[in-house]
């Protein structure tokens, strides 16, 4: 039985969820699908967080770069 037949709300939130005729096999299939979705969400969450950390570090270094260049230039002027 396709998911849309069991959970038509996957196609349209207005359609009712069907409870009649649900077998143990269907429950097992839906449980497996929920676990698969959870695993995908966890991977996506880790990837999103890694990208966020990378962007934070890029911004931090970008903000620090002008100050570092200014300090380096000041030291070069002192050396001359």
C-alpha cells in the first residue's frame, strides 16, 4: 500500500488520515520510513551546522583581516 494511500496528508494536508485496514506490515513499513527520514534529517542537520560554522569562521577571519593588514603595515613602516 503506497504511503499516499495511508497518509494522504503527504499529498494534501486537507485529506484525512486513514486508520482502517492498517496491518502490522504497514506499521512496520511506516516505522522504517520514519527511521529513514530521521537519519536523513540528522545528516542534513550536521551538514547545515558544519556550513554555519564554516561561514562563521569566514566572517570572523574577514572581519579580522583588515585589522591584521593594518597592524602588519604599521610594523613595516616602523622597520623602515
